[in-house]
C-alpha cells in the first residue's frame, strides 16, 4: 500500500488534481480524527519555491476547503539568496571584490552555485544549531569565503520574506471574515516551515499557540495527495468525506 500511495501521490500532484495545502489538510484531518467538534484549521505551506496558505473546516469526518491563497514565487530559495547576498557583501567589504561580477560568465556561474549550495546546507543546519559558518576555499584566486551566521542574523535576513507570508495570512483571514481567534489549529507544511524563526513568527501571530507537527512537514502534501487518490478509487477504505478540493490559481 505504501508503494501505491507514493505512485498515486505523484500522479495527483503532477496533473494537478488537488492543491498542495488541500492535500496536506487531508493528511492532517485524518490524523486529527475529528468525530463531532467543528474545527477550523489554517494550513501554512512554505516550500522551497512557493508559499501556499489555506483555511479548512473539519466536522464529523468531513473536510471543506474554505479558501486558498499564496505566492508562487516565495519560498526557501529566497532565504538562500538572502544568505548568499550577505556573504557576497561581506567578501566585498573585506577584499573589495564583488564575487557575482568578477570573472567570466562561466566562472561567475560556478562561483554563484558553490556559494548558493553552501548557504542552503548551512540554512538547514541552523534548524538544529544556534550558529553556523559558510566556508568555501579559494572562492576567488587564493581568497576563501568565511562568513558566520547566528540564528538571529539569519532571522533578520529572512524577515522581509516572512513579512510577505504573514501579509498573505492576514489576507486570507480577511477574505474569510475571520480573526486569528477563529482558527483552532495551525498546521505547518513544507520543508522551509522547519525553520525556527518561521515557526516562532507563525505561533506568535496566533497568540503563542502550538503548531501541529504530527506529520513531517515535507511529507504532508504527498501523504494527503496519496490518500485522496486512494480514496477516489477505494472510497470504502477511508472513512472521510472530502469537499471542494480546489487548486491554487497559477501565475497570470
């Protein structure tokens, strides 16, 4: 069954027949196992390249997507780029060289890729450590790149991107004529939602409440999409009704 779920998840997300936050909502809804109480949940899906947010209602094993919003060009890659630019700025102050401008096109491209990959690796490490160091030997001639990052430094760098996320959260709440107090559960989805600053900002916005993390954030979408696919072909095997699984509009 696990192999089947993986294959059908790829099919459903690839077509696509279901939006990512809706798929995540299905996965979380089944884990919540809501019998009678009506609960309203906000799904916060921050991935590598996109951000989606949805509001879903769960009641008596039924789920309804009330609204979906997001930004198709906002995600963890923006965090990587902010770290990379910070490193480039530090190097230029120390050595008077702009790493993204010096040298031929191919050389600049390779250098940029080296810096970006190292920044991405250290960004992930910051989830588990209070500080990290971006370190690349001979980034330009004999000069190496060495830049330290604390969580506070990283948080300040990505704050403008998180501000955009929170503005979209405000927008979807307003569209549903809701306030933060109307949301019972906040579900985090997507690999970038693992970042401590992302979680603290989201928790603070909803009065310091705990976030739902019962499923690994980066697996919730595939899990939910697979369940929807399996349910469509075997409705008697999953005791859940799914309504209004609308897709997030693509960029115009």
